[in-house]
């Protein structure tokens, strides 16, 4: 795990996605593992991300379950959420997602012979960052939520064991379990990314669409990103070429800032900002 994950020291606390000093809360999400063969790895996740070890799942609320399938975020009455870069939807997207012609890649400025270094400043479940890495970019996944960072670390470990993708996963993806604002402030001049990519979490909406259940669960657990405007400013000061902000197609510009250009897909808009 050390080859994939870099974790900043947190002690037993972590910032919420709101980013306010007043909203720093203890990390008390429980981790359940009933397989003795997996107990050591579960203990590493517990120690590294500050989880509470539980013998049985709690009666309500969220908890983490570590099993032979991997690390999953669970909630009674809902499907588990985990990061799987090898099979399922991500495997299909990697193979048939449109390559460099897809709007996400075009927004990053990918060209023949040029793969920008990218900081995914709001990594989440890592899906867009993974696609960009599969297209040849070196991507730093920054995620300040210990829960999401742990899911990402587990997903990357399993991806690194897959013969088809292990080489470029190891070369192109690095996870930083830290607030991206802090990482961007501290990054060495020589390591400044060409592009900073942002996909802020939005307040829960009223959509009843089935595919939105996973997003709504994360919104319930983590809350919205209320400091996105500050992150946009820091990103524009740090990126060497551009900042890209993912938005719902009909959403307002982030922080009211008009982008230089936008690239649209069916449901999504990628707003492109020049650096400051």
C-alpha cells in the first residue's frame, strides 16, 4: 500500500468536506472484519485512517466492511459502495469510454504526444482520475475524507494485482490522503500539475434516479463541498496550464466565475479556467 498511498498525519481527527475549522470532527466510523485471514490488512486500514474496530455492524448508520471482495462502505438497507477499477462499469468505461475524444479528456487538453500531469483535487471514488490515468496521464488523487481515501487505497491495491492494468496503475496513479488545498499549497515548483481537476460534491437534490443512490449516500455521509470557491482560487494559482471544473450541464458557474471555455457532454459540463 505504501507504493500507492501517501497519507498526511491526522491523528484521530479529520476535516469535513465543508473545510471549516469549527467543523473538524473525530473519525469514528466503524470497521468490521470477520475473516481472520484478513485481520492484519483490516488493522492497517484501521490504524492508517483512524477507524474504530467493531465486532459486528452497528444497528444503524454507515460502517465499513472488509471482506474477500474488498473494503466497502455499508448502510443497512442499501447496496455497499466500493471502488472497483477492474470489472463492472469502470472496466467497461476504460475499454469503451471514447478514449481521448471523450469530453473529459478534451477538457484536460490531451493531445497526441502530450499527456498532462493532473491533480484530481476532489478524487471521490476515483473514477474520472482512473480514466485519465488509463489514457496516459499521471494523476495525483487528493481525497481528504478518510472513508473515501481508504476505499480508494483498497481499490488501487486490487487494481495493482490485475495483470492487464497493473503496470500503468503503478506508474500513473498516486493517492494523497489529504486536503487538496494543503497539497497544492505545499507542492514543489517542479511538481506543479499541468491541470487541476475539480468535481465538487453538491447539496443533496431531489432526484429519484436509481443510479444516483450511491451519490446521495455519499452526500449524506460527507455533506457538500462548501469551500470549493477557495479551492478554485488556489488551483488557478498552482496549475501550470488550466483548471477544469465538472458541473451538471445546467448548473451555475462555480463561485460565479465565468470560465474561458466549456466542453459539454449529454449531462455534464466541463468548465475550463486559465491559470492566474
